[in-house]
C-alpha cells in the first residue's frame, strides 16, 4: 500500500515545476557531442541568454533552480549545461577519474553552447552572459573571460558580455590576462576551505593590473557550497583544499605552481605527455591539503542568486546593443 503514495508523489513531481526546458545540442570541448537544457521565458520576442555551468559535483537541478527562475523572471533565456552526462563522467567517483577534464574544457563547452544558442530564433546573440560554479564551472567561467579563450573563433561569432563565478577555483594565471574589460563578478565565502578567498583576491588583482573589470564579493561566515540548498555542515576529511594552489603561466608558456615550486609545460594539460601530467600531479600534491567543509545557507543562497541575477541584468539583460 505504501507504493501508491510514492507513485503519486512521483507523478505530481513530473507534472509540476512549470514548462519543461527545450533540448539544446552543441559541440563541446574536444569535439564531443553535447546536450543542454534551454529554458525560455514566455513570449515570442528575442531575448538575451545566460549560460549556467555546474561544478565538479555535476548538474544538480536543486542547486540551479533558483538561478534559472530568477534569470527567466528578468526576461532572459537560460541554458543549463551538463558537462559530465554526455561524457559518462561519474561526479560521485574519485577525482582522479575526471582529472583529464579541466577548467578550460568547462570554458570551451560554454562557448560551444553559446554558438548553438545563438542560432535559436528567439535568442539575441548580441546579449549573452556566463555563470559558473565552484571547481569546474567557476574556474571555467573565469578562463572564458580571457580573450585568448576566443582565439580562433570567427570575428562575427557570439561573445559573452559579462561573467559571474560563485565559489570558483581562482587558481589559474594565464600568461595573456587580457579580459577586454568585460565585467567579472566573483562571489566567495570567507570560511571557504575548498577554493578560498585568498586566491580570488589575488586573481582579481592580477587581472585588474592588466585593465580587468573584476569585483569580489565576500560573504561572511560562508563555507564552500553556501548557495546549495540549506542543510547541515558536511565535513569531508579527504576533500581537496586548493586554497593555496596557484598555477601561473610565464612568457615562455611554462607554468609554475607557487606553493610547491613545481614547474611544467601545458598549463591545462592539452596534448600533455606523461611527464607534464606527472608534474601537475606533484604540484597539486605539494599545494593542496586535505579536509573540507560545505554547507548551504538559505539567506546566503538568496543573496548569491540576487547578486548574480543583478550582475547579469546590468551587463547583459538590460543592455541595448547598437
């Protein structure tokens, strides 16, 4: 008898939650065929688009739903990426199982999705923004803001006007740090022992010195995952704390990790050989510590959703292109 109420609850859940998103297919990093969700606001007019890029925990609808609803409420289409599903990456598995998929791959996926969205008849290709989260999507959004990430794209290809990164990995310092002064908003908690504030403050200064338009919002008493659905503190004794890790690329293209002093070639391991991968592994071992905490907070979640949506409204949604 208990199966009936369970089945009824599942049926109601499937029928609820508003209109279902449209599928969006595109080509991701490495030429991988990908599929995303396109959430369109009501109406027939052309609208701006904001792309959401999840963290290393994979696509979690409960995490992203408030962002989708807030942005749609402002009149934007929203594309929700799933970087892992089409690649058969299990986010619950050990980090080594997805180590080959880097923050740059997250960024390249976002540009592939932007190209596909720009071809949709309701999307205004001139108004696009990118929001990334945590390790993966957050780091990818920050890399996508660099002009070198768009090298090789056609001159008339769509571009992102603005970027937001929530609790991101601020670990990478490409040699070419030009961001064309496109506004970047970084949101981080002061108690984040997964990615951390210090690296994001450092990155902001690094990019501002090259003319970047970067702002950092620090949430007091916020741990990593502060914008998760509210819940108890979750401690992971084996979680990787990379708050000290900074991989900086030099003029010669080689990188050096500051805390460990380890150097190597191919900052994002593109076309890397075993020697490069081993160097990266040594550098990570030398800069990281173990032991992380995550906790969602309702008030901080609401604040982050509002701040991200406000940033996109100012720099993407309300923009009137010439």
